[in-house]
C-alpha cells in the first residue's frame, strides 16, 4: 500500500513557508518582473499556487469522501488571464496557500493506510489514488519554488 513518508509529508507541509522565504525582501518591481512577456511573474506564481491548492484541497477530499468520483479539470492559463493574477493580493494568496496546506496535511496524517488507495477519475490523467494526487501537489509546490528561483536569477540588477 503506497503511503507517504514523513519526509514527503514534510515537503508538502513546508512548501508555503519555503515560498515565503524565497520571496522575502523582494521589491514590488522584482515581484512583477517577467523575463518574457508570456512568462508569469513571481507575484502571479503566488496567486496560482493559492488557486491550484484550492483545487488540490478539493480533489483530495472528493477522492477520500466519494467512491469512484470524477475530478474536475481547470485551465490554469485561463484562470491567470481572467482572474487578474497580476493585481490580486499576494499576501492573501500566500495565506490561503498556507492555510489549505496546513488543513490538508492535518487530514492526511489521520488517514489509515488503506485510504491512500482510494481513487477518482481525472479526465486527463486517468485513475488517480489519494497517494497519486498527494504526490502531484508535492511536486507542484517544488516546481513553482524552482520557478521562483529561476525568476529571481533573471532579475536585472536595477530591480
């Protein structure tokens, strides 16, 4: 039965604080800098993390609570374009990301081993277990933390 290690749970749980540490001290210009017009800024990545975590929060709970459920998909580019990612409140988004992760990790620590095998159908990814969904969001946090680091490295010296 696949179940996360304490290290995986820790990586999942600490993603918001690692993101907060990565952006500490950055100016507003740095937060909104885009190396290319089509890139997301660090600010927009933070907003995306909150929205994505909202979806992950729901997907994990739906899979745990409902037998053989179907998970919704979403178009993250449409969300970024149509939900004013460039001007949403970054502090609120980081707070939401942190709260959702804290709530979910508390729930996950209560699960019996067999609960990690419960599945849902994801229209694009196929059948996914609770463990699979958890791993998706572990990786998601790390992907965007690395993206933030790359964006910081691309900052012009004047920002």
